[in-house]
C-alpha cells in the first residue's frame, strides 16, 4: 500500500463500499448508521455490547426513517428499503464482508483499542477501519492493530443529519487508500470533509473545548449561568455553551474537556462541576414540550 501522501489523496484509489459495519449503537452511531444506509444505499450492520443496546439503536433508526417519511423526504418504498438494509446484531462474524467499519463506542482509549483489536479478527484484510473519536489520538487508538495503516479518524458532529462537516483524521500511519476511501465516503454522505492532523481535539473540538471550557470555568468560579449566556449571545451562535454541552452529552463533554486539559494543561480547564452535572443528567430545566424554563443548579455546590 502507498505511504501517506503529503496533500489530498488520489480519490481513484478509494475502495468501493458494499457493506458498512458500525460498532456502538448509541445516539451518534445510530445517527450515522442511518446516514450510511440513506446515502450509500448498502447494508449496514450495527453492533454493541448486548442485544438490548443493539435493539435501542435499531429502534432509533426505524423512528428516524418514519420521521423522514412523515416529512415526505422519502417515499414509503424507500423507507422499507432503508429498514431492510439495517441489521442489528451481537454476532461479529457479520462484519466479515464489511468494507468500511466505523466505531463510536465510549470515549476511552483502552475501550477503543480493545474494540479494534477484537474487530480486526473478524474483518477482511481489505476492510478499512474508522473511528469517530472526538478528541483521543487516532494513532494511539490503532496502536494494538496488526494493520494500523488502514485506520482513519472520521469525526461527525451532532446532530449528524444536519451538521455539514466531517473531520478526516490522517495519522502518520494512515495510508493513501484509506484516506482516499474516507474522503470519497464523506462526499457520498454529502458532507464537507477536512483532513486534519492527529492532534488532541483535531481542529473543531480544539476550538469548541476552549469556548465550553471557559464557559464552565466561569460558572466554576462564581459567574451565574445566565450571565455567561448573555455574555456569549453577541457571537450569534445557534446554541449557548450549556445547550451545546447538553447536545453533545454532558459525559462526553466532560471527557472532551478532561482530554484537552491533559494534553494542554496550561490552555484548557477541566471542570468538576461539569462531572457533577453529567451525573445529575442535565444543566437546563425544560417544560413538558422541551422548552427551556431555567437552569437546574441542584447538582452544584459553587453557584
Ligand atoms: N437530531 C436530528 N435532527 C435534528 C436534531 C437532532 N438532535 N436537532 C435538529 N434536527 C433537525 C430538525 O429535525 C430539522 O430538520 P428538518 O429541516 O428536516 O425539519 C433541522 O435539524 C433544523 O432544526 P430546527 O429547525 O428544529 O432547529 P434549529 O434551526 O434551531 O437548528 C441545530 C438546530 C441545527 C441543532 C442548531 O441549533 C445548531 O446548529 N446547533 C449547533 C450544533 C453544533 O454546534 N454541533 C456541533 C457540536 S460538537 C460535536 O458534535 C463534536 C463532538 O465530538 C463533541
């Protein structure tokens, strides 16, 4: 296989994709599993630790297909075709003929390393592997692989169906076939792909973690949530920092801040309060219709 290129890869080298494997059936994985069936129109197998998790992911995909149909975005025939293409399984042997296998499991290095070391026993030698990690080193995630050259970062953003960007993370090991395949897939998903270096937080989360970390640090040091939101309002962002933290998931958000703090202690804050809020499950109070009514400070000791 060709070595990693200096610039954009030659897309002619991209592997055709006839089947996709998704490891992890949580919200983000389910969202991009649906995008793969919709845009690549190939079978997608989705797996997780147990059948209950798998079933929940598949149920989410079926619900989203029904929503697309109810909005007349897809016909009834298309909805049926999409449902048939999605298989939930705990049987990893169904991954043996997948050409592209992507994971979105818990954001912890050891977990992701084990997932790839295990899946490599099931997939074909030609399969390309991708990780949706948001801030861990892709190279380290692949360090237990026999063939790290076929691993690439493929980082989606919440909500996957709407956000236009994918960060394609090129490690020093990633070869040109792998990179070209990732870029072609991103195009077929109708996303803008940027190739980034394998550095903590890549590009987007490096910038976003700064905003979210500073917002939480202001709260940690006594500034009320309301004041932080009012201060950020002139930037015209579609969501406030606290809404964004809830969107990405408070546990994920706290992990992202910890990872950045560990990589660059002088530049990023970690926040004990964010961990407390993650345990508590929310920052915002909402009414029965999901409309914001205030902040839920129950979990915090400082404000
Ligand atoms: N899941 C799926 N679809 C969603 C959605 C969700 N959670 N939220 C909104 N949508 C869809 C709606 O269904 C609607 O689709 P439609 O046009 O087909 O009906 C469309 O998005 C627009 O939604 P709305 O009109 O209800 O809402 P808004 O105009 O307020 O937009 C938003 C919602 C797109 C989520 C907007 O608030 C936004 O862009 N927020 C910022 C999101 C962001 O910054 N994401 C990046 C997070 S960082 C990350 O993910 C990295 C990770 O590694 C940590």
